[in-house]
C-alpha cells in the first residue's frame, strides 16, 4: 500500500467548504484508493490553531475531524516527541531562507 503524507493544507481544505481548494481536495480525497495517509500530531495542532478563530460550528467540525483522524486505522498518526521537535527545529534553523513553518520542518524531518 502506498503512503501519502498529508499536511494542514489538505485537512483544512477538506473540512472548509469555503476554502478555494475544497472542491479539488474533496475530489482528490475520493480518488485515493489503496493509499494510507500519514500525518503528524503537529499538523493536527496547526489545524486546530488555524480554525481557532472561526465560528463555533467550524471549530466543532475541526474537533470532529481530528477525532476521526485519531480513530482511523488507515491513517498513520506520528506522535510528537521532544526528538521530533529538535529535529524539526534543526531543519528550521538550516532553512530560514525557505520560509518553512516549524510544523513543516518537523514533518519533513
């Protein structure tokens, strides 16, 4: 089975019908067969932070999405640890010119 890393962009566009990328991400999501998704707890943190200023119903949707991700056996959720933070921080320090977020760097490490 092929593994595909998905980041905050994917989850937020999948959830938010007002996102410009929502239709494409939904269509892409429905086309995924025989693929396991991989994401990190840091990505889920970033996702919940992103939706923190939205309306209550949208925040509730984000919470439900995270609950579904955690419970889904077809999604590999990589736990955050001190080691993943340090590895991501090291990459962040090395790639200041690329404007990567710390979450991106942790996910790339």
